[in-house]
């Protein structure tokens, strides 16, 4: 199973490290990362494998949103099923 994590906010040192460390804490494996800085705004999309996640995905998603607030970023974790469902409609 896979999920997409999006991160948006003011650019600063350590964003990728903070988010990837949090993923590792819950056994979420990063498959691919795309990031860019538009002027002073940092944007990142991560494709992650949640097959071996150590907590419920809903709890992980809520925790990542809270963690984003702590570090001054907007972080959203969305299950792959959301994207699959959108393409079936």
C-alpha cells in the first residue's frame, strides 16, 4: 500500500530531514521525493510505502498534520485509495 505526503511552507533548513525522520519512526518507507523552492516557498511531494506502518494510517495522517504545525509547515498524508477512487468517478 502507498500514500502521498505533501509538504508546503516557508523554506528553511531541515524540512526533508524532519519529515523523513518522522516517517522512519513509524516504519513508513519513502519511495520517491520531488521537491522545489519557489522563491521562499518550499514544496515537496513524497510517495511512501505504508505496507509495514506501525500505527493506523488515519492516526499517522493526523500526527503528520500536527507535526507540520509544530515545524511551521502544512503537511498532509493521503492514502493511495483516495487517488484511485477519484479516477473511477
